[in-house]
C-alpha cells in the first residue's frame, strides 16, 4: 500500500535532468511517473521507479542528493468527478496533503500519487472508503 518515491535535488542547470535519466537508464531502473517542482535555485525531481533502492544508490554514487519518501498510489476512473470524489474523502477524514500528482492509464483509469502528512492514517481512511490502492508488488504491472 505504501510506495517508496525517490526525490532528487537538482541545481537549475542545463542537462542535470538528462544526467539523472541516463544514470537510471544505465542501471536499468524504469521511471513510471515523475513530477518536478522548482525554485529559482534548485528543483526537486520526484519519481516512482521500478527499484527505489537501486535508484538511490546509483544516483548517490554520481553525487546527487537523493532521499526516499513514503507515498500512496490511489487508482481512480479516468473520468470527470473522480479526483473530486477522492479529494472529498481526504477532506472528510481531515487528511492534509503535502503534494500530489497523477498519471493516466488510458481507459484503465488514473493513478494519483499522494503524499499525506500521516501516511498510515491516510491508507486506513482510503481503505475504509473502498478506494483502490496500488500495492508495491503490482506497481510495475500497470
């Protein structure tokens, strides 16, 4: 239910993102989803990858600042109102969200990556409301 997300701190410098993707490619680590948040001085690349431990290891070997964070992946239909329904559950259960991002699986639905402040409680509440969660062992069958 809880997935390890890899976060990489990047200087706002041309080519840094490409360096990360090349390193992961050479290590045969697949990126399933990502988002980038930036400021004027640096960016944070957040990724769902096929092997978080290996990703962290190879990136650290190449002098990148890396950490893992626990996130939850919730599956929703890819249709109008699905995100609103999920957010309604989170609001009803008073779950604070630090950030979230999503990726679509075409007709199979969408996966919403959620970083709540209280991960275990969020999992409990989503299960209580019968929200389908992606387990780590099924993540790479999507």
